[in-house]
């Protein structure tokens, strides 16, 4: 069923893709940075799990929070997680397509709802944390 | 030479040449072409072909961004050469290459067999849920049902999205942006009933799951089809189908 074109047999020239392909375009670089930020998102999630495991032991909990290594991790992870979250939310309108009759709901509104939800959940968590602290 | 000739502006066109009957490796050939404000790269290529070098091979047809034949790399960017104006590059030279990630047959002509076969694999055509005789009339559809897939009907099969996709570059077995967007076009059509057959081809690793959402396909698409969006939406559908089959294994 293949639609073969007349070519000189075996003489099609195939251009190799260099390992530096991701430096060729700005969108590729942005993509690679977004992928790399995953590592920090993962590292921070691990940190949180360890922190939760120390919840019963106040001294160990404080020691972990005050550890210079982990403070450094958090300082690096914060911008990485923010970059990851913002680029993630900006992409949601591509995935969530909502129609109202014949019209598409504006992508800005869909991303906006995600930002509002992000802010609201953050405020709620902060509220719970400050009540308990 | 008349004085008026000396002030005529020209531009350098560096063109990828590959003549399989003469050479094993491609080369670049530079042509000095007239600079005209209303000329596009395709006009300059036709000028070369008509007046300077009849051996130069390239595809083109409509000259108005509809046929999808004249896609090439213009200074490293996948472009329809009928829509790439010289004035946007002047006075710098313009480098014209065949669409990247595709095998080159000759000069600027790529081998598109792979894409054509993928279009067939994803069954990019309408397959009515229930065939009915002509006497029963049309398969009717509301404007709201049309709106759901209309964007994907804009695809002109120009393959610029494949040349923007590093996944396709590294893994040519990837079904790729346009073929998946076109599969989605028919899957979302209320008259169509072949989504399950298409799912077997596109809901697998070489299909939608190969996509890492670089998103460059949507950026270069001259028709704003947004194939990256189509692929992510298909991922959501595939995931929902998987959960449904898990929760209700007997229901088809």
C-alpha cells in the first residue's frame, strides 16, 4: 500500500541528527530546561517525604529544616519548581479544550483558572500550616 | 553595464545541492539573485531555475500557501517558501535546504514516503458509523459538532511540523504531528466511527506517547493547526479510555 516515489535506489541522502540538536532552536532549549527542572521537582518531593517521616520527632524535624545542604536545595529548587509550574500551567489550554457551543473558551481563561486554583490552594495550605504552627 | 544596473540590489541564495547521479555528499551552491521587495524565496528559486541553473530541483505548485508543496528549511527554519519574503532576510544571505529529518532525493526534494504511509496507517479519512444509501440523504452535523475538529482540517500536509519535531528526527518510527492531528480530526468528527481502529495505531509508544511536548510543530505550522495540542488531547482521551476499561472491563 506504500506510495513509493521514483528515486535512484539507495541513493537518498540521510542527514544525521547531531547530539547538539537541542541547541539549534530556542524552543528546543526551553524544552530541555523544562525537562531538567523535573529533577528538582522530584528532589523537592523526596525532601518533603523525608520531612514528613520526621514529623513525630521535633528535634530531627528542625535539624532537617536547618540543614545547610537542604536549605541550599530549597533555594535552587524554588526557581526550578516555579519555572516548571508556570510553563506547565501555560500549556494547559493546549490540553484542556473547552467548547461553549461553537466557541472555544479562551486559552487565557483556562490558564487563568489554573493560576487562581494554584494561588487558592497555596493560601489554604499556608492557612492550615500557620494555624498549627 | 548601464549605471542603473549597478545599483540594482541583489541577494545571495545558498542552496543545498545533492545530485545522487554525480556525487555522494551534498554541497552548497550560491546564486546571486535580484532583490525585490515583493519576492518570496520561491520566486528567487524559480528565477534561478529559469535563468541561471535549470538543473536545480525543488517542489512547488500553488504559490499561495495552500498546496503544501514548497516547504523547505529557510535559514534553519521550516517554512513554506511561497510565504517567506526576501525582505525579511535582506541583505543577509538566505540558506535554503530540504526539510530536515527527511531523506533527500535530489537537491531540495525530500522523500515523503514515510509521511504518506503514516497517513494511511492512521486512517486519515472519514469512516461513517453506519453506512447508509444515498437515498437517505447526507450525514448531517451541527455547527457546534463541526467546531470541535475544524481547526485540524486546515492541515495541508506540508510536513513543516515533522521538520520541527526532534522526536521524529531521532526516532523516525514516531507517527508524528500532522498524522496524529489528522487522526484526531476524524476521531472528533461526530459522523465518524473508526476511533477504535485508529486508537490501535496512535495510542501506543510510537504514536502519541512518543511525543515529549516540545511544541515546535505548532509554532511552525503555517495553518495554525496546533498538532502539539491535538497530541496532548489524544493522550487525555487514551488515558480516560484506559481508566474506563479498567473500571468497566465488559463495556466496549
